[in-house]
């Protein structure tokens, strides 16, 4: 080393020990994620227990909705006893467990890319880039835990149940409803609270039925996991990402929130060509599944409420709102529910029903390998020809 060269602080054995301690829980610190999520969901305020009368009211409505869902979808009715009215904190616990495989795939990809770097490349790279890469590697587990927790906690503030986002969950025998959020949304949109509960229960029960089909659940989970595991680390993107953060407010909490809402900045995670290849198939599958669920929910709520179009419009506006947490999900898990993609799924479903009826529609869910390709989602006739319907 030349006399005028500064020593590399990351070669110090103390740094290596500190880094080892920081990553002791693996590539993603789930304890950090859980604590961050609970704090974001409750804002540090203890939640009150759900009013027993309200809980009983929801269970009674669930019996009605279950019967109508069975009539519309042709599947077995859901026992009202599996419907559980939960707090935001309980929703957080369930969701972190359910989404763990997806974020584990992301964390593993980032950790794997860190160790894949060739020694000779490390010797020749820019010292600043080397420093940023080492910092990223050190803080990645805790930062990713904080980011995942922040996402889940922020979702808990507004979510109605388990399937506001079409992410498959391994079956656990429960259909949950965050009735406090449902009632708040109903009040904001001047909707009768029980009507909003009926709509939310219909959406959760229909989604539960769709994602309970093993081959469909596994096919979509595989695509999401493949996308999440396709990130590549790029230390150079760290400095670029940091330069885009708005520091004009001077508010440290706002800047921290900006970092947590997009962990690709501090983690140096860049989208890869592998993700570009899987994204069209994932987009097509999600569009079709959302289209099927929406059609069934509309039919169920129409039988109970008569006209639920106003509720559906309000709920779907919220679903496609480009909030920071939804953008975060799109970047990390590839779920991009833009208005255009939702409309594409609806057109595909309408085209299938027009040509093959409700029996043809059921094949999207019931038939293994029937999720449409990117070409087929644009042209239902191609899908019908492939399935010989």
C-alpha cells in the first residue's frame, strides 16, 4: 500500500465481528420486521378489543355471505366459525408469516449476490464503491427487516382482510377481517357499515376459495418467488438512489420513511434481466386472477345487496392507488395493480364468459396449467383455443 493511501476501515477485524453480529439472524432480521410492523400498525397506541356485539354481527353476516359465495362459485360454503375478527396487530403477525417466503427469497438473492463477487473485481473497484458495498452488506439484514415491517405495518392501517393484495397464503383455516378498518372506510365513503362488511367478507371468501386451489396457489407463488429472488446487487446504485431522496424538508423522520419505503436504495438492489423475463407471465396471471375474483364478488354482493357498484368502485379506487407501500410491493414482489392491468383482467374474464360461459370461467381456477400467458390475456380466444373450450 502506498504511503498516501488511507487504510481500508473495513479490513479491521473489529468491523468483521460487528458485521457478523449484525447479520446473526440471517439475510433478513425478522424480529426487526415484527417490531417495526407492530409500531407502524398501531402507532404505539394500545388497541381496544373489538366490541363483542360487533363481532357477533360480523359472524351473522358471514353465514349469509358464505351461502351466496357457494352458490356463485360452485364451491363448498365456508363455515362462519372460521371467520375471525382481528386487530391490526394480529393481522400483522399473520401477514408476516404468510409473506415470509417471498421476502426470504429477496433477502437470499441480495445475500447471495454479495458473496458472488469475485476477489479480483473487489481489488480493482473504486474505493468509495467498495465502502458503500460493505456498508450495504452490513446493514442489509436490519434495513430489509425494517422495510418489510414498515410495509406490512402501513398496510395494516387500511387493509380489510388477508387478500387486499392477490398474494397467495398457505392455508391456515382462517378468514380474517379487520373490522375497525372496514368500518372506518365505510364511514369515510358514507356506506352502511354492514354493507361494507358484506362486501369485504365476499372478497375474502372468494379469494380464500381461489387461493385454496393447490395448483393455482403454487403456480402464482412460484412466479412471485422467482421475481423476488431475481434482484441483483449493485453498489453503484446506492449512491444514485440516495441522490434521489428529497432532503429539502430537513425532517429526519421523513427522510427515514423515504428510505424505508424503497429498500432498493440502501440495499443496492437492481432489477435484473431474469425479472424482466418473468414479469410478463406474473402480470398476466395476476390480472386474470383479480378479474375472476372481482367478477365473483360482484355477483355475490349483487345477490345480497342488490346494487353494490358504488362500494366496488370505492374499494377498487383504493386498491389501485399508487401509494408508497404499493409501489414498494410492485418493486419487490412484482405485483403491479395498475388501473390498466385490472381493466385488462376484466376484459379477459368477460371475453371468456362471452364465449364459454361460467363453466369456462371456472377453468381458469380449477384446471392445472390454465393461467393465461401474456399473449392470451390480451386475446381470450387464444386461451380458449389452447384449452379447447
